[in-house]
C-alpha cells in the first residue's frame, strides 16, 4: 500500500505563481530512506497533478491524482512493501511533465 499525504490548505486558483519564476520539481531522498520519498515543487501547480509509480519497464504499480501541489509542501510516497530495485516516479499536470528514477535498496 502507498500512502500519499499533503499538508496545507487548498490553494487559490491562480495558475503558476509567476510565469517568469524558474520551475523546479524534486523527489528526495534518493535513494529512499525508511521506505519514504517526498515530491516537492517550488511553485503552485493548481491543476490536477497525476503521480505514477512504475517499475523500470514502465508498468504502473500505483497511480493517483492530486487536485494540486503547493509550493514547498512535500507529498509523501510510502514505498513499504515494494522490493528492492529501480523505480520511476512520473509526475504530470497541464503544464509540467517529469520522470524521476529512484533506487530502493532496503
């Protein structure tokens, strides 16, 4: 089972805070420690965010849709029960798409 948690109140529907601000999305720690990784963005993503966990072949192991991502507020991804090995975390919304490779050692 994967548990995603996100703190904070729902954002105002304003789009990306500043279109001139440089966007960054991070997944940390990598490699995961204690079976948890976090996804964090530096700007508001106020349209639906699709988050997928996939094995290295692209098979979807877990998928969820979040209504938004708040800047600086991490979303927790619990990898408990998944075997050691490489995984892909795919994050997408209307303006952003990124894939991160992580390695689970425990």
